[in-house]
C-alpha cells in the first residue's frame, strides 16, 4: 500500500529533522553520550506504550546503541527531553501530510473530493506558572479565579483520519479564528482546490466562506435557526427543502475582512516573540534547577559519607572494646 511506502521513506529521512534548531538550550546535546539528540527525538515515535517506563527506555536505547549493558533512568530521559522543541514533531507531521496528499490518485475520495472537518473544544492544561504565562491566563484574585484552560482545534480528513492541521491557544481565541488558521496552514501542505471542508453551526461566518472561496475550495456549514432568516422563510412558504441563494457581500465587509486578517497576523507575530522570551526564561530556569539538583545531590552524598564513616568508626570502637575486655 502507498501509505506504508511513504511512511517508511519518511522515516528513512528522519535525520533531516535532527538539527540544532530544535534544541532549546545552547549546551545540551553538544557532547557525545548515551542520550543523543537523534535518540531523544526518535524515542516518542518508537514507544508504543502510553507511559514512560524504565524497561521500555533501556530496551529502546540498547537497540539504538547496540549495547546490552546500557542502563538509563526515566528521570534522565525526561530531563533531556525538556530541551527538545516540540516544533520538530509538527514539522515531521507537515512533511508527511504533504507527501501523502501528493499521491491523490491512489487515495479513495468522495466523488473526486477530499472531505475535511474542522472542530474545536476547551481543555484543561497543567496549572503551573509557566503554562498560565504561555496561555495568558490571569492570576487568581479575591473576586475572580480563572481556571487553567485552553482552546484546541484541528482539521481532520474524515475518510483517512489524518490530522491536517492543529492548534492550541488561549481560550479567548474564537473557533472561527482557529478555522482561518487551519486554512492558512493547510494551503501550504495540500491542494485545497478539490476539497470540501465541513463545519458545525458555531462556524457560521462570512469570513470562512470568503477565505475558502479565495482558496478556490469548497465548504459546507451547518446553519443556525436564525442564519439567513429571510431565505429560510421564503423556502418554507414555497415548501422547498433545497434551493440556491445569492449572498451580496458589501464592500465594507471585504475591507473589514482584510483589516482583521492583517491585525491577526500582527498579533500572531507579537505572540511568537513573547513565546520565544518565555522559552528563553524557561531554559534559564531549567539550567538553574538542574544545577541546584546536582548541588543538592552532591551535598546529600557528602552527608551520607560522613554518616557512614562515623558508623564505621563506631563499629571499630566496639570491636576494640570487645577485644580489650577479653
């Protein structure tokens, strides 16, 4: 099957993604060791288990290094993985999707069209200071407390179950904004001229219709009861269930659409800059934490050695006393 061939070819080109630009630290993965950048990027792709276990980690590393004596703790792996930018997996997925949809002739379609669906939801995220800063969640006050939540959204192929595009943002970002982001992202990966994108009733927007038509693509949006009320009433009076209506888009609506798009691009660039600042701060924190942890461990080992030495001295004293008493 063409899918297995494409996936195996993409995995064969895995080293194209083993680059320093995906490392969030200037000092990590600079020296040769058991936990290389290649193995740390590859491990989540080869781990079939939902959880990270020491047995699975060591089995993977022994196969990678061809050394049966390798022993690594899961804490060491977790510590290394925190310096890998998740963008590497997003780029891998984008590359794979582009190559799969380049073989449209071998894919089963609906009357020659690929059918996609876009939808989103609100999810809980870890309630830490870093995530609250990243997703711009206000700190709790005496009168108000904002829970740690974010909005996720994805664009999926309804036939093949592939995720074409996905986002996670502050929950204040609307579902319509997410849909426009997906269309901008998907146009760089696949040909949208032979696609139909379906939406739920919350995506009732002239912007989405206008954007899809600019991309020479097609859409189906489930309407609300008050959407195009005049046209609905006309159809009811005439007893029709299917009819084509023309919608006149005002010039002001066009201007507002392009103004909003330019404003969103500006905000996105600003958000990316702030995220880079947060990542740099996180790297400094991680380095300080690792240093403190190392210092704490060394101090603990030193204290243990002192205690053991004292215990050894006491044992020796007891033995001397016993010998002298005899």
